């Protein structure tokens, strides 16, 4: 670490190796590359020659040299977090109660996205017009119905002896389609799940994107990155409120009022009233400086 600290003080190059966050939806199992100084082993690693050390530890030792005295006075010992996201599947639908984000679209894999790459941000304008100020309650009800339908289908497949099929597919819907070819009961349960999925999808605002697009994600706004759309995501570190995570196996939903044994994924349905119920607008970019 001492050699790296000296390099920082001398203005010599210090390279960063990102923390790699495993995700089932990520390309080759890695969904996010973090360039930041997060705690709990999720810090990027500073590298000089053969020496390396967590960036978080470097900042603890020489905060002003890394962050700048003026920045510390304004924001404290906080380094903004920049992520590179590489999804092969759609990300979870979520919102943040205390932070803003930006998506900068840097890559599109059309073998995954098809001809029309899309992502989800905010409520669908038609749904806002239809439900008005009741849209959050209606959306909550749709999420509960979807979560319950997904859990029931997982239970039926596992009781039927299809755990191996579920693991191999990695997706409850795909596994149920294969199993349902010979089982009318599974087909019926799958149909109810697909209806529930269609119902929640009516609430989501889907927009087409291209490389170079910049999408602001204000706090409180529903959002989900689409499959095959690679982005750089600058943000202020903070908690995430998860609302819906697709049909990825072995995810099991639970949420307030619906405990579930062995569940790994909590849906923060009790936080929905904190969401922005309006329509997201792309708007015009602000020009900070013209040079």
C-alpha cells in the first residue's frame, strides 16, 4: 500500500481494477463492474506495478490527496460510484429513495436485444392517465399477484421433481414451458403466471435507446435495464428498493404480509408510496460549460 500512496502523492499513474459483482443476468456470470471505494470487500483495487490495495484503504490513509480538500468539505469522505453493467437478461425493477443515477448507453448486443433495444423507466403514460393518483396501489396489487403466481409455479415444479430442469434453465417460465408439454396442470399454472406478468408490464414505460443515449434516473423513479444493453452508471452510493425480479430461478419472493420459508429476495412493496407516480420525461440536457 505504501508504494501506491507514494504514487498518488507524486502524481504517478495508479490503475484501478474493478470489483466484479456476480449476477445471474450478467454476461459470463458477471453483471456489474464497480469503480468505487465501497466497504465490505466491494472496493475497486488500486494497482501500481506488482503492488495492489483496496481503493477504500488508500482513501482512508490519504483522503485529501485522492478526493481533494474542497470535495471533502462539500461532500465528506465519499467517492462517487461508477458501474459498468453488462446484462444478458433484463434487470430487476427497482427504485432508489435517496439517490439519483444516470445511464450512459455504451453498447448494444443486437443478438440479444433484437432490432429494437429497449429499457424501462417510470410508469407508462397510459397507466398514469387511467389510474391517476391510485396508480401506486394498483401496481402494488399487481406485484403481489405476480409474486404469488411465481411462487406457486416454483412449488409445483419442485414437487413434480423438476428441480434439475429449473436449475438447468435458470428461468422458471422456460422450465415450466418444457415441463408443461407433458403436464396440463403445469401449463395452467404457467398461464396464470404469464397473465400476471402481462398485468404488471402494463404499468412500465418502455423506451427505445441507441448507443450514446444518456438517460437520467431521478430518485423514486421505477427503472430496469433491458437485456443486451450495456451502460456506464454513475451514481451516489445508496440503498435500493427492489420491486420485481423476473422469473429467474432460484429467486423466491417474499414481501410484507407474505412470509415465505427459504425465500431469498424481499420485495419492498411497503415502500411503493415513496415512488414517483408521475410520467418520466427525457428532457433536454443541461450544458454545464461550452468549450
